[in-house]
C-alpha cells in the first residue's frame, strides 16, 4: 500500500524576555539548596559535586547513573533528559501531590532532599523549573519556559490541571504520561517527545485509552522503526529539530478523548525494544492563563503470539508526498478530490477505522470506493456524521470529525482504492494552502486496517452503509431555487430550515398538515454549500445543496 505520513512541526511559540537561560535558573536552585550543604568538595554526598562551572554542574547530572543501587536498577539517571519521573534528582525533591510517578522508596533510595526536608523543601515553582528543564531535554542553553510563566502558573494564573485517570491494573497493562509542559496564553504549539517504554518482553496492544486537555487539536502516537530512535534527541522537540516522519510508523491518532478498543483478533504489535514518538498539537486560547499541557494514555496489553492480526494505521494526504499541492482560494466554496490507490497492487486491506482531518475552513469530507475504471463508487464515509457516526448532524465538525468503525471489517482491494473529497469555505482575507497551524489548511484521512483477513474472523464482507442523505434535493447544484422531497407523506407539524457553513439560519418555515410531496424553496442565497433540515416531533432529516 502506498502510504503518506502527516508532516508535523512546531506551530508557534511565545517566548518572554528572560536574562538567564533555563539551566541557569536551575543552577541557582541547586546552588542555594544542594551545593552549599551536601554536594561540594567538602561533602560529596552520593559522590556528587555540584560546584564548578555551569558545564561542570550539568555534566555531573545529565545522563549520570545514580550511586544508589535501587535507583540505578530502575534505569534512572540523576537527570534523564525528557523524563522527569525517571530522574533521581527530581524524585528526591518531588512533592507528594505529583503522584505515584515520582514515588521514592525511602527505605532503599534514601531520604527526601534538600537535607532538612520537609522544612527546607523546594517551592512548587522551584520544582516546576527543574521539571520543565528536564522535560524540554535538560539543555545547556535556551529559555524553553520562562520563570514568569512558571510563576504565573502557580500564582492563580494557571488553567485547571488534567485530572489523572485510573491506570490499568498491572495485570492488564500500564499508563504513560506526557507532560505537563507549560504554554503561555494565546499560543498554538506542536511538539514531539521520544518515549522509551521499556518493556519486559514483546507484546500486543488491544486497547489504548487517551485523556488530554480540552485545548487539544490532535494527539498522535507514532512508533520508531527499528534502529531509528537513537538518531533523535531526548526531550520535547520540533520537527525542525530532526523530523521523524520517515523514521516512524503510526499507531493511532486522536482529536478528542477516546477509548480505542481494537476488534477481536487484532492488535498493535510492540517489540520489546519499542520506542514511541508522542506528537501533541494544542491551542491555548486563554487570553491570560498558562496551560499545563498533558496527555494520559492507558495501554492495555495481551501476550505476544496470541494469534491476532496486526492492526496498521496510516494518514493519507491530499497531494501525497507533496501536500503543499492543496490550495483554498478565498471567498468561495471549493472542492478538492483525489484518488488513492496503487495500480498493480495485489493486497486487500481489511479496514476497521476511518476518520478525517481539516482545519477551520473545512466544511465537509467524504470518502468513496474507487471503481476499477477510476469512477466514484459507493460512499463509505460521510463527514456530516457526529463523532460516533450514529447521527447525520448536517454539518462537518472539523474540531471533532466523525469516526467510522466497520464491523465486520470492510475489504478494499488497494489496486482500486479510495477516492477522497473535501469541501472548504475560506471566509478569511486571503487564499491559504497546506500548513501546520489552524490558520492554514490540511486535507487527509486516517485509515486503520489489517493486511489480510484477521485470524478467527468468520465474516468480512458486505458493507452496511448508513443512509447519508435522507433528503432528495434537485436541482443540485442549484441557482436561485430548488425543491426538497419530503422523506415520507405522513410527516406533519414540521419545520424546514437552511443554514450556511457558519451555522447561520438563512431560511426557515413551519408547516402543518402538508399534503404535497415536495417543498419549493426560492431564496436569494449566495454561492456556497448549505444544509437543509426537516425537523418533526419524531425525526430530523438532512441534506446538502450547493448554490452556484
């Protein structure tokens, strides 16, 4: 199968002026609480000297194995870039409210620090400064998070933190936590974080439950291909700091909190050496509050070699390897269509999950079978459905697009493939193209599938399509007027409404005891895409019409 991966990068940051680097802020905390008492030439507790130049102090901490045997056996470093919860320094100084991720075995890992803890315990802002420095890669230079941002977060200007969900039982799986990393008000950012698991053995994943901030735009879990992870730095990074597109395969993607339970007899396959790449894109729209961005992932597992078929996941972009082919002019509704197939392919994909992705100008997204002659076949995805793909809402929610699951799995011969079609209404001041912020545009769909019929599956086959357009409208496209066929002749006490792509009602009329089979609508509507709805006490029927 021909595959295209989503190109991702840093979207934008807002950095306040700061005289010191972030490590210099950390160094000041170390000087005041550690170097003067326990970790200097005269008192080498833990054989650790934290005096000297900035470079010497950082080199004494970063990626250094602790003297404590218990911490070392866990795989901790004094400071492990990108992993505050696996940094012995951080766990020795942590506050109890940070939870079990930072738990210290005081019987075997020593007492809390600083020396007179808790009387001389570090403040929340000091602890957060250390945590953010580690999370961003424990770098020698740069102001990844300003002290003002950290102070604001803890002094009444922070958005509420994400509640920690209950993790799986140890016999069921484990929990992964990304963040929190602090983002200033009115910023849109996208980061990657390399995450070593490690696993005691290879295993299969049959369920992933994701919890993230309401400010999220998307979260994607990638898996590094064998031998590729070492080429990428630890800590939060942007794709202009070594893009991982060609070095990873996609596990799954989310645009809202969702419990992804794979079909029976299927699983994601994770080798013992698996390293994940966690991709988070979010928008802090608050005008004055700091966001602590984080994601919790509950990973449910089963033993390897269970007989399951491997579930694959891909993002298929308009333009393929050149997504910048996408253009959306201003002031009009435009349609972009692309066939996705591979001539001569012999594989059959057994599709489980389809969902779509645009930015704010997207107003519809549809997927169809592609016939052998290249023509459009049966529709298999309708963007007007709600998130659970149960109700046709009559509009496309680009923030939380529909997710269609197929039970049984739907076979698609990839030599024929799929046709994708998206509609856009650019109400902005100028044309836009493919880009990484929500001010730009995208056109892609996510497809999850097995290569071959899953083991143990007895019925894979005929597509059961949901009705995607309950109303017949003609002509369509229309000009000044059009007719709407009633869904049945027994509907009474109903209303008809027409709304534009922004949700504004441009026509509405109520009817009682209507005896005709159709309704004639004649309005001076501007060119564009409109939703037509008929609402009665029993049902809601919807359709679309394009005005030329």
